């Protein structure tokens, strides 16, 4: 008991040090002067909560231990019933936007973009076990590839999409060479530097990328070459609505973008699932478990790492191109480190290597902040708290991947 009291007291003191600058000191503007108004009540409440929580921690952890074994896991080999359930969910996802409101469909489109990015990073982190903190760099390459091809060459979305994926894959392949002999923290530092280098290049290459202002006026994806807009950009051509004799509505564009994002997310999910079951996927898992054992089996870690970085970056490029088309503009501020941290959190929160878990985590981390806009200023604080609790009581993720295994009968 004495040890618990001492730990609780130290935790309360540390809480006061951390919470005071955020909640305990309020700046008040009075004319030309700025005064500091202390709010000690908030600090005392936080200290009391932490003190009681730390003191009762041995008893508070008992329900979590029971819940830990009750949480679901991802089956290694889905049964046929699960396939029909997946088909039903896809059908519902296709039909739903025609009955949903504009804001919810727009949020769902953003969710699908993060699903693409999470599945792409899951190849690098979840399958191959390579910690990548600069994944947003590939995302930016894909977005700017489409933006530059439109700005300088007048290319459309469908023409630029394969080039956006190929360019991001090329950057992933090039990044793979400096990190061939790195692992763990050193690998994370190099990939973090790569992401920042990409962002700074986009800011400083004013003659090419537009600098901090970026590139605007990027067109939305067309429907089989027919523009979905109020009026055609080319004189004499009909738009999609004029061809069908419909009245133009912005809701139609939102639904079309959602369906496009759904199609790209499903393609990403299908390809990554197939790759996981192929020999290259088994090689990624071998590399993740033990690189030395992987090398002793005759596998080439160089090729395995390059393939993981290249394929993961390719899906990020597709997501970046679609992001540029959805937003209509791109600038370097959309590709900061916080985006890489968010995508990595999706993979870790869902369960590394678990594709269903990544999809669930992308939905949670994208939808919940939209539902709690009144707490927007505390978003990162709550986000950090959730990640700390997850690492304490559910480090394997919400839906961890269950690897295939064989149990021998002891009889």
C-alpha cells in the first residue's frame, strides 16, 4: 500500500507539471496588455483523478484483463459465410450514398482515403515489419503528380492515376536502398527524414509546385471521359448531366467521388489480400519475424524490403491522386508529419497485419473527431490518451491478426 501511495503522489505531481501550462494558465487580453489568469481548479481536479486512478490501479486493471481475452480476433482463413457477409457489406456501401446526406457521404469519402493509406502502410509495417514514419511523402508524391500533370500538360484524372501510382512506387523503390541495412529506430528516423524532405521540396520549388500556395483548380474525375460538372470546360461538349437530361446537383458529384473512393479502396484491399497469400507475402512475414532467419532460408532481404516499400508507396500514390481530385487543390500543409502519425496510428490501433482491423481503425479515427467537433481543441490530447490506453491494455490492436497455426494433441 505504501508503494501505491508513493507512486500515486509522484504521478499527481507529474500531472500538475504537464497540465498546468495547458489548462492551468489562461491568457486574457486587456487592451494592449496580456494578463495571465490562473485556473488552479482544473489542475487540482486532474491531480485528484490521476492520484485516485494510480492508487486504485491494481483493482481497476482487473476488468480490463477479463475483457482482453473476450475481444474478438481476426480469423486466419475466413469461412464462406464471411465472404457472403463481405459481399453484403459492399452492396450496402454502394447503395447507401444515394440515401445519405451530403456531409455524411463526404466524411465517408475521407474515411475511404484513409483506408487506402492504412492498407498501403500495413504492407510496410504490418506485413514486412518495417517502421515507416514518412509514408505521407508517398501520399504527397501521388497528389502532386496528378496536380502537375494537369497544370503543365492538361492531363485528366484517369490518365494521371497510373502515373501517380508509378511515381510514388519509384520513390518507394529509391527510398528502399538507403534503409536496406537499417532496422528499428534507425529505420524510423530515415523514413521520417524522407517525409520532411519531400514536404520542404514542395515548399521551395516555387517554379514547379507553386510553393506554399500549391496548385489549385484541379478537376474532378470524369465518367468515362464525360465531365461531371455544371458546364463543360470544352466548348461544344456535353456534360454527364446534359447527356442524361438531368439537372445538375452538387450531391451527384459527392456520390460519384464516394463511389470512386470505394472502388479504389476495394481494389487496394483485394490486391493486398492476394499479395499476402502469395510467396512475396510469406517472405514479408518471414522478414518481419526474424531477418537473420529469413536470410538463412535463402531469401533475399534486399528484394523483400524493396518490394514492400514499392507496393506500399504505390497505393499511397493512388490515394494521393484521388485526394488531389477531391480537394481540387494541393499544398504542402496537407502532407505534414501528423498525417504520417495518423496513418501509422490506424495500422497500430487496428492491429498490425490485420486488414479488417485497419478498416475499423480508419473509421474510428476519422468519424469520431467529426462527431465531437465541440472538443476539437482537445482532439490530439484525447487521441494520445486513447493510444496510451491501447498500448497498456490492448497492444495487439482492436482486431489482431491470428496467424495460421497447428495444435498437436498431447494424447
